């Protein structure tokens, strides 16, 4: 990530995503740095954006604010660019970076109520079927703690152990970090 004169809370967010490889590096041709796409998308979704058009429009509206954290020399990418780049990202690595960021900002979840629920994403139907996700939701804070895609012809029950295993691994990692 290039140095930017402002040391801001966004810097800590972007540090969590430094290990995420930009899939466009092979071609060496891209107009919008991955860090800018990530910052825009994460902030826009946190503000309520529901699709890539919303993300791009939110970014245009908040461009001056975003420039407090990163240069955005080329402005905001189109919704097609967001869609294309995020489709190419390593989803497992992205999730690991996102979890690392969430672990940094969320307090311990010991003795907290976590709801587990499965849903089919509306509009996700393809020839292979629709996308089914199982989500861990923190009821008190109103945030999603983790999601996992269920395997084809499977159900929520089979996905829950893996979702919980990831949550436990994250809790262990957090407790080890807190001990330092």
C-alpha cells in the first residue's frame, strides 16, 4: 500500500488486507488500485450498499471523504470493475483478511448470544442452483460474524460445524493475541 500522509483508522483496515493478492497483477494493467476498491466496497456495504451499482454510487458521493485515506487519483471505479475484480479475488483469503479486521474491532464474544441461520440469496440462481449461506449473527451488536456457503445438495446442519470451527479458531487466535 502506498504511503499516504493521513494516518487514520482506515489505515488499520487496509493493513488487514495487505496479504490479499490482486488477481490483476499478472496483466500489470489496471486503473484502480485494489486497496481503493476494497476501502470503497467495505465502507459502502457498511453504509447499506446492496450491490455493485450502490457501491460505485456511494463511492462517487463520498469521494472527497475517501481521499482522506487513499489518493483515488482515477476517481471511483464503475460497478462493472467492482464486480469483475471481486469475482476474481481469492474468496478464502478475502474472508481471512476480513475476519482479521473484524477481530480487531469486535470485543470478545464470550457469553454473547449468536444466532445461526441459513438463507438462499435472492437473485443468485444459476444453472448450478442458487447460493445458500449459513450465517453467524451477533444479536446484541447487529453484525454478521461469519458466513459459509453450503455445499450443493447439502443443508444448513452440515455447514454449521465448519462455521463454528472457524469462529472458535478466530476466538483462540484473538485470545492468544490479547495475551501478548
